């Protein structure tokens, strides 16, 4: 069954690592809680989820996903600003790259669309308190410096700068 305006497939990941998978009908970014049902109808028992206890809410294609798959860190090329490209570093060490439409410092959180269009995550609502840092990334667009293959794909891999801006010891200390 596909996602509709009435229900969404979600995986709520708690700060302690627990997961709640199911369908939600009442999630809102400013609401302190929402409910997750096992079935795509609002029938049967539900689990109440408190947003303050979460790392993120992932809106997914499939509940199982592919546990061996690593999401790519490729950002689509763009000619117009469709959202800021960012790297989100969570307190538990996970890193996600994607696009946001608004500020990333708002409480309780912000929406992130993963850079990898093949990701099982359609988007995520990231709880700001669960992040260690959010780094802006440069906006990429096809240019003559890209290889012809990269220009055809319309993507460029996000990587480390050619020369670090800070010495390695200082940079690692700052990003702990």
C-alpha cells in the first residue's frame, strides 16, 4: 500500500536505539506526541510516541529496508536553491547528508530529504537535540571541472576538501 495524505509509513528511532515501526495519522512537527499503528488503518492498539525521546522520525518506503545498503552521499546538481545542502551528525555517530528547507536550529527539529534518491528514507524529521552538529555543504551544479559522466548524472560526490581548513588534531577535537 502506498503512502496517502491520511497515513504515513514511519520508523520512530529513540535516542536509546529502540524502534517503533508502523503508520501514523497524527504526526506534526510542532506536536509533542503522535501515535503509531501496526495497520494502515487507525484501528487496533497504537503506541504513543513522545517526540522529546526521539532521535528522528523516518518516513520510509519499506519497513525492512536493506540493512546492508549504505546510502550514498551524492547531492543532486541544481541551478536554483531548492533547499540547503547539509551534513547532519547525530550524537550516536550516524551521519546523514541531504537537503533542508528551513533552519536546522529550530526546536524541536527539522525535515531532511536524503541526498540519495534510492534511500529507503523518503525524508526524516530530525530532532535537533539528537544532533551533534549540522554542517552546511556547498551547492553543487554541473561545471566544466566535473567529469562528463558526473555532468550527465547531475551529481557530485560530497567529500573532504582537498586541503583541510583546520589541522587534523584540532578538527577531530572540535567534532567530538
